[in-house]
């Protein structure tokens, strides 16, 4: 029995063959159009367990903030909102965590509220673009704040080597994505999605961004995984601030230039403080930042948390408008992929293709 893996774009249709047991690894069927999916990509083996990537924890005090538009889309009564607010004050939990704890919202209801909030911002608020342009014309453009330069680490060296097999595979994937991208005056934004940790999202996001920048295209790589950020380690970067700080304080993000790649910038995840990362990513302040980037870059690559564990990627995919699905051979299950695609269906995200990592 086979089931469409995704079919939103007829040029990028992949069939996923359902195994007898849906907890077994998923298999991609044949018949994929030539430019719909990259050849299997060999990834750098994960770091040994004794050198696990550190989780960046919040180290500064801050106040939780929940966007009013998101609150409206939860359709909760005033009494329930007051109860959640009281729980937040007592426990220190975020709005969504408190709502889940009290049983007033389910994970599915939260995801629908996020998708509804961001879809409306994308479709019905052209004023966001106008606001970004006004900031640019007044010298207050959100993208002008710059951090210290950074350099790609050893794990990214193969993609910079024109003779390496890994680099050639990434360039082939880059070409396929370019062929699937529409001509536009604004940036091509791509959220890199996968069900679980260890699928190779961060590595591939960094390699794709480097590859786009090698073409001389203005490229922004964003670590939007505020749960367990790892991109900063691939660039040997110790950021003082990042995306979470920019959203929480409504300030310009600290963008790091990349050594020897004048067309590339990197934004670290930052510190989410007391606010749940999902609430930060659902805020219209993040939508405004994204709109500013859209007018200043050719490509925006977003690293995301695993979708089987968090809903953050839904918010990111909704604003990006495009997604690239990552699976890991003999590891990613049919059940996880099917669940991820069902959740993604509530957004208007265009899935551009799938990559099967083998390591």
C-alpha cells in the first residue's frame, strides 16, 4: 500500500511506501521527478555522546509575553485566560505550557491557533512590508545590527571544497531547489523540517546556506531552534544575543558576517528567557522581522526544532511559505513522517521536496 508523502506541488511529488509496521523506517518509492528530490546525501556522523552539543539556557530574567492575535485565535473565555495567567504567575510557565497543564488547550488546538495567526499576518497585512520599508528608509532597518565575524567549522569544510563528493551533492540539491523556486522580487525562504533529533537538519541547513552564498546570492542562515540550538557550534560562534532576544525586545537582530563569504549572514537562536519559543515565533514582531529579511536577501534558510517534539516548526514553515523535508535512512519511521505531514497540512506551506540522509 502506498500513500502520497506530499502532493501540494505536482513537480515535487514523492510516494512513501507504508511498511507492515508503521514504526519501521520509511521507504521512498520510485517515480520521483528528476528535480523533486536530491540523491541520498551522506552526512557527517553525529558527534560522540561524550561531546554532545550543549543546550543554550536562558541566563537573563525576562517577562513572558503572548501576542493578542494568538490569544484571540485560541477562542478561550476571559475566565480561562485569567486562570492561565494566574498559573503563569505562580509556576513561571509560559502561556502555552500553562494552558496544556490546565487542560484548557490541546496541542492540536495550539497549533491551529498558531497557523491561523501567522497565515493572517502573511496574507492580510501588507502593511508589514510597508513598515519594513519605512524602517529602511529612516535608517532603522532591522538587518543592520551586526555581530562579530564567524568562520565555518571543520564539519562544514566539505561543502566548501569544490572537489568533495559531499559538496557536489549539496550543489546538486541547490540546483534542484533553484529550479523549483519561483521568480520573485523577495527572498526564497525555506524551513528545514524533520520529525526527530539526529536527522541532520542543522548540518543540511548550514550547508545549503553556504552553497547559496557561494553563488553570490545574499543569504541569511537563521537558527530558529530555540530548544537545542546547534548551528552556532558549526560556526564556532558564541553569540551574546540572537533571534529570541530580537523578538522579545522588539530590537534589531545581531547578524554575524561569515568569513570569506561576503554575501552570507548568520543569526543565532538566542535566549528565549521565560517565554515559550512557540509563542515568540507566533508573535507579529517575528513576522515583521521576517518581512524585513524578505526585502534584503535572496535566500533565507531556517533551521527548526524536531516536529515530533515541538510545534515551533509549524510557525516557521507558515511564515517561510516553503519547506524541505529531511528523513534519515533506517531511522525515520513512516508513522513520524505521516504525522508530520498531517500537521503541516493545516498551513499553506509549499513542500519543495525531500532529502534522505544516510549515516
